[in-house]
């Protein structure tokens, strides 16, 4: 519970209406009711305000809604997220190493750590203050984990990898699996030991079931603030810049370097040994087959400007028709040529 | 073991031959032998009957096979599945909470539950009669699981999610991971708490490694009888209708609504905030980029009728040739124009 | 530590320079220093030799590098891998069944097995000499595992499956999940019991999060030496030949047979019930929709020769332009026809 005024202060906004109004919950505009606050981030949903039964609404400056309690701020979506976080309350108190967890004696845990049953923490592991390991998390030897990290059930971090502060691993995320490296030896393959590590910097989040391979030599590094969705594949020796986001099932092949503040759609891919610049947006299922310069919005394989790809994709359906038209025209042309020659 | 007559009664079919014949096993037509029953669901395999050594064969009405023991029924493939289930025998007896499992005292288990070693069951979890948790399953707090569910090893169900009766989770399926929601806050991203849940209705099956994200607010819901293959991604706030099937590595982006009785091929995808109707078939790797009406068979990106896509895909290979032909024709046309002008 | 001479003997190469030089580490050419050995497998990196500070360099015969310590051999990349393996040292000594592991009494373990805490090993499981199960591995009943296998954390092997010697499972790999088989029964689906198994032959490696479904009847088989990357899907009853490699997120649909010594790029796919020959290379995201003969390099959907696909993909971007050109030409042609008729 919080008053509307408290929430306005939290997000740096202003109240129009009753500042003492008690708010219990954030809820969607068409389901919200008594004691709920909702938000309108997109002007096209303003028409829903009339029928909305929420006690208060987060809106941008200039929105008219006579008789309603409004929280006015520049970015209602961000305000919604911050209020949701605030109302959710603080984390539950730390529980220490719970019965049924196995933590090596040589591991060192800072204050406020919670390690649930079924977790296995290896030799010489270091875990920072306030970090929580949900049930069934496995940490191999010599891993270093920062403060206030959240590792969900079934997440696995292999030997020597490093997680900075506030890293979140969704369930079954795998950090530090072997890179896919084999040297041809006649017709068979010889496994190249993958002796490098993975580094996840501050505020990185890795989605459920996503796999970040360790480097063959050196490191695979994902920089501060980057967020990967579920079932994403990051191969060995990849580097990803700060504040980049990748949607589910995207895949980055070995040794490629991705810039900062990029956005990749679902199932997008980057081939190996490439460089992708900063602020690059790749549409869903787009695939980079050569280096990509910064500040572009691209789609398709090979990547082309997104608008051009949209047009070409629509033309694709007309291909059979185009072939027939070509054949018809060739025939007409031939007839004309004959006729002109005869004249 | 069962007699041919018993099996005929099980599947609502008729015996032609020896009703007392003992059948021990269902086996493929080209490997079956003594005491085996096999089936011919596709007429193109009828020619294999001559060399088939099975003791009995499940066929459709009208199939001629002199001197053979036949089980005649309308749907041999369904009969095969039912007989296989029957001969496999009933489930092993319940084992209760086995040593090495951790079940919170506040959890409530109905009769006939089996919880294998290495499982972790959280506070206030409810588990229905006859449900089995294989080793290493993790159930977070406040989850509700119905009767006769089967959760395979490594499956994870996060807080507050709901599984109805007879839900099957294959190994490492993840239910209730955080949706991929972040609000831009300057150049960095602010995590939007994902406080909704996932509901899996009766008879839903989720494949190995598949991830079903919880809703940001409200619920992600998969309706009765829907089956998802392995490594499928279902984003937050998605709804999927009844009896829909999706092959491996398909992905549905946030807030999309999929109808009932749809069939999606492998690696197919649906972009966010879309509606797909009922009885829609999307071919392998097809991708919906806008709303899709019911009762269609579609492929490609953007989706077009499957037959049209097949033709266009074949024409695709001719594109370089078509461009050259266009250039040649342009030249011929120019020559003709000059010539006609001169005349 | 080893002398350069010892390493040369290990890989069947020759020393040029100081055979007694002590080598501690293999390291990348631009980061290597004192006591390091590095390698040049690709002639285009020879220019880096001048600035390289490694104590020794693995090169092919004929490379000139006055005053440097060289290890000369035919395949520097393979030599690098073998030296890396050697310097990494032997595996840690076996630890037996560690506290916190659950192994059924009916299971039989050969000598030198290590089973970490949190592992669950079912009834009548057999595990060969020198095999290691990292924490949280789950082995269902009646599984047979060969010698010197390495099963990483969270790997799951379901009932009756068979792993031959030296199989490696990366974290969270799933072996023997149910195949995706359902028989339509009116509008709903009836689950077809998947009673077959998976066989992984010698030296097979399965990537993190990859899923290998058990056969409906019979077996899914992956033959000797085949390597699958992360998040790969192998459906029921698939067979894959020897020494084939598949990059991440590839998917093979049910009952398809893949030959030996094939190479599939990332996200590549094969539809169901197909046969792919030997020595087939399929480019990233290529998709087989019909049988594929041996000894080809193919891309696209449907598959076409890779070079043709490259050209067609580039032409794709020109499609809107081509359509316009077609329309312009049609108009010019019509005008000409009118003019010629009038003449």
C-alpha cells in the first residue's frame, strides 16, 4: 500500500486529484478496479479511459480526464514498472544455507546470502552479499558471483566463470558450457579443450534455457545491462556490448562481436567471426552474414534495410507471376522483332 | 498380454481370424514377429503385408489379407496408440515422498502422489492425486498442480503457477519464467516485475526444454489438450486455444492469442500482439507478422497460402536468371524502339 | 609444463630452435607471452608473427621466422588442440559416490566412477569405468552408460537409453524425452506412448540444452563421433551417421536419416521422414524439404546449391525494382506493338 502522493514522488511525477488516495496494486486498464492504479503509455489506448474503473491512472502531461485521479509523468511505462517494483515489496529476508543444500567448505559466502535446498556450490566459490540461489542451482568450482544476484532453479554456472553484481539467471540458464570446437583429424573430430571462461557484467539478465558458451581461450563477455530472452545461444568467444537486448531463440555464432544498445528480434542470428556495430536493430529472424555498421534497422538474410526487406518480402509472393510475365513478354518481343525485320 | 478379441473390444474394432490369439507387443511392420501386432494406417504400406511376419495386423475395413489375423477398425493409427498404451500396463504404484526429496511442511499432497529424490516442493504447494514428480523437479511456493500429472526430471514450475489435471512436462520444461519486459530508462533498461502467472489446462503437454513465460500482469494461458514439442518459446501474456499443436523450436512472442486446433511446423513463429484464428496451419519456419484469419494453410514470411509459397520458393532459385533475362529484354526493346523510330 | 621437444613428439612434429624450451600454456597469438606456445593455422595470420611475443609457435612446414622457436607440423590447429589437452593435465582422481548423491542399490558402477552431490541414479543403471556425473545429473531406471563418459550438471537420461564410451553431455542436455507423437481422436489428440530408446554411440557429444527424443518404437540413434551444438532438437526415430556436426539450434524432424560426415549450420532443419546422404553441408538456416543426395553444399528452403542461393539471396533485395522494371517494359512493349501495327 502507498498513497498516490508517495508514488508520484517515487517516479518524479505530479498528482492531479486526491494525493492521499491509497493504492494497493498495479493492474491492466481493462481489469483494474478499486485501489488499483493503471497506466496509459500509448495514446491509442486513451479511449479506454472512460470505461476504466481504476482508482488512479498514470498518464503523460496534457491528458484530459475530468474527475479522475491522475499521476502525471513523462514516461508512464517506466513509472508503471517502478511502482510495480515498489508495491511488490522488498525481497524476503535472507535464509542462509538451507538444509538440503551442499556448499563446499572452501566456498566463501558474504552476508545475506540465501541458498535453497538442492543447490550444489563447488570448491572456492565466492558469492556476494544478498545473492539468492533458488533450488537446484549448480555452481562449479572457482566461480565468482557478485552481490544481489538472483539465480533461478536449475541454472548452472560452470568452472571459473564470473558473474558481476545484480545478474539474473532465469531457470535452466547455462553459463560456461563448452564452446563447439573440434579439429578435423582425418574423418573424425578431435575435441579442442575449452579452457576460457564467461563473464557476465552488472545487471545482465539471461533467459530460461539460454546457453552462454565459455571461450576456447580467453573469455566470452556480456557487458553491463544486456538482456537475453529465453533459449538464446551465445557461442564461444562472443562479446556483446552494453544495454543490448535479444529476443528469444536468437543465436550468435563463435567469436562475433556485437555492439552496445542493439536490439535483435526473435530467432535472429549472426554468423561467426563478424562485427556488428552499436545501435543496430535486426528484425525477427534476420541473419547477419557479414559485418554490420552501426545505427541501422535491418532484416532478412543477407541483411538489408528493413523497409526494403518488407517490400521485397511482399514481392516474393509474386515471383511465379513475374516469371510468367517475363515469358509472355519475351514471346511478344520476339514477334515484334520478326515483324520489324520483315517490314 | 491380451487376446486379439480383448484388443478389438478395447478399440471398438472387429476380429477376422483367431480371436484367442495372444498378443504381447506392438511393433513396426517390417520388424514384427511372433506374438506381435502391427498396423497399416497408410494404404501405401499395404504392399508390405505379404512379407510381414506379425501374428496380427490392424487394418481399415476392406483390406484383403487371406489367412492373416486382422483387427479391423476405422482408425488403425489411433487403435495402435490405444493398444500400445494398454499393453504398456498401468503406472507403477505410488511411492509417496521418497528419501532425498524436500517437501515444505505447508505443502498439501493428495493420495497416490510420488515425489522422487532430489525434488524440491515449496511452501503451500498443492499437488493432486496420482501425480508423479521425477527426480530433480523444482516447484516454487504457492503452485497448484492437478491430479495425474507427470513432471519429468528437471522440470521447473515457478511461484503461483497453476497446472490442471493430466498435464505432462517433459524433462527441463520451464513454467513461469519471467516475461521479457524492460522499460527504457535513458540508455539502460529497467526490469518490469513479472507478477502474473501461467495456467496450463487439462491434458496439456510441454516438451523438453520448452519455456512458458509468466505474464507481466494477469496470466499466460495454454488451453486444454494443447501439445508443445521441445524447445518451444511461449512469451508472457500469450494465450493458446484448445487442441493446438506446435512442433519443436516454434516461438510465440508476447501477448499474442493463438486459436484452437491450430498446427504449427518446426521453428514457426508469431510476432507480438497478434491474433491467429482457429484451424490455422503454419508450415515449418512460417512466420506471422500480422493477424491471421481462421481456417488457412500458410507458409513463409510474411505468411501466404502454402501452395503459393511452394511455387514462389522454387522461383526464388531462378531470380539471378530472371534479372539477366530482364536486362537482355530491356536491351532488345531499346534496339527495337530505335529501329522503329528510324523507319 | 613440457619441453618443446616433448610437445613435438606428442603431435608428430619437428622442433626448429631450442628443444629444451619449457612451455606452460597455449595462448592466442596476440596475447601470448613468456613460456607460451601459440599457433598459426591460417596463412593470413602469418603477418602477426613479427609482433608475437610467444616463446614458441606452431607452424606448417615452409614458414620462415628467423630466431624464433618453431614447432613444425602439417596441421597446426590439430597440434594446438592436442597440446592444449596435454597441458591441461589429466582428469582429477575419481571420487566415487559423493555425499548427497542418490544411487539405487541395484545400480552397478565400475571402477573410477565419480558421482557428485545432487545426482540421482535409478534402478539397475550400469555405469562404466571412469565416468563422471557432475552435480544434479538424473539417470532414470535401466540406463546403460559406457566408460569415460562426462555428464555435466543438469543432464538427464531417461529410462532404457544407452550411452556408449566417451560420450559427453553438456549441461542440461536431455536424452530420451518422449517423441512428439499424437493420434487425432476427434478434435482432441491421443498420446502415443513412446516406448523406444535413444542410443548415443562412442565419442558423441551433445550440447547444452539439446534434446534427443526417444523412439516411438525402436530407437533414435546417433552414431560414433557425431557432435551436436547447443539447443539442437533431434526428434523420435531419427538416425544420424558417424562424424556429423550440427551447429546450434538446428532441428531434425521425426524419422529422418542423416548420413555420415555431414555439416549443418546454425538453425538448419530437416523435415520429417527424409533421407540426407553423406558429406552433405547445409548452410545456416537451410532447410531440407525432400531427400538430399550425398556430397553437396546447399542452402535455403528448399535447398539449392549454396552458390546459387547466395546469388538468389542478393537478387531478392532487387525484387521490388524488378517488378517495376517489368511494368515499365510491358508498357514500352505495348507502345511499340501499337506503333508497328500502325505502320
